[in-house]
């Protein structure tokens, strides 16, 4: 029996969801203190108060766990952004403000950010569903900032380029190859693509 062959899992019970949340919290806490290397499955299980076998049933590997941790962090961030929408007169400004707020949240927890980004980088096809969920959440955050419900294909293409740039900027900052000021310039520059796709066709 392989993980790939399993049918879609049924929704988690309240107790299972609480256990999953404890695991994700433990993962985030360990990563915050020591980064990628500090997240060891046995230590996560102990911190979450679950058996090691139970942990592996929820998350087949450390990469699955850390990508799910990023998903959880993005969901929390999305909720915060909806309560306090981004500032800015136009869509490009609002998206840039949103992504810089997300970046500053990562900046406050650099070890956690590094662990999650490394997991995304190392993820293979077995982690595709989790990686896709992270991508969909990032897209939703950007579309919310754009105030768009039904984006055009051109707008979705611009969003993908913005996502790639944000992810790349995060990697270069984490590796010490870019300053926060440079990240801000790059994000503001790529967000101008939104204005280009928003232009109405003539006629």
C-alpha cells in the first residue's frame, strides 16, 4: 500500500483536528528555535504528545510536515489580512503592501521561515498536494488584495509571476544575498504587472 494509492482522506474528527493542530504548533515551535534541522519527527511527536506512528500517519515525512506548517501559517496570515485589509489606492500598491506585511511576519521568525522555505524547495512529487495548497493560499491572498473575484487569464499569469518573485526574494533574503530594502523594491516592481493586466481593451 503506497501513500500515492490511498483514496482521499475523510474529514478529520474534532479530536483528530485538535491533534493535528498540536503537531503543527510543535513543528512551528521547534523550527522557530532551531530552523530546519531542529524539526526531528521524534521530537515533534514528543512535543505534541502523540505517538511517533501517529505523527507519521498525519505527515509521512518532515517535508510534508513543514510544508503543512507553511500552509497553516499562511491561513493564519490570510485571516489577519482580511481583518486588516492592505492600504493603497490601487491594486498594485495593495498587493505590494500585503506581500511586505507577509515578508515582515517571516522576518520576525527567520528560523521558521527558513525551515518552511527549505521544505518547499526540497519537496518532491509526493508532496505536490501540500505544495499546491500553499500556492492556492498565496494566490488567494494576492487576489484578495487586488479585490478580484474573477481574474482574467492575464491577471492570473501576473499573479503567478508575483508569487515566483516573492518566493525568490524570500530565498535571497534568507541566504543573506538581499537586503529588506532590495526585497521591497523587487516586490513593488513586479506588482506593477497588475496595472498592465488591468488596462481595458480598446473598443
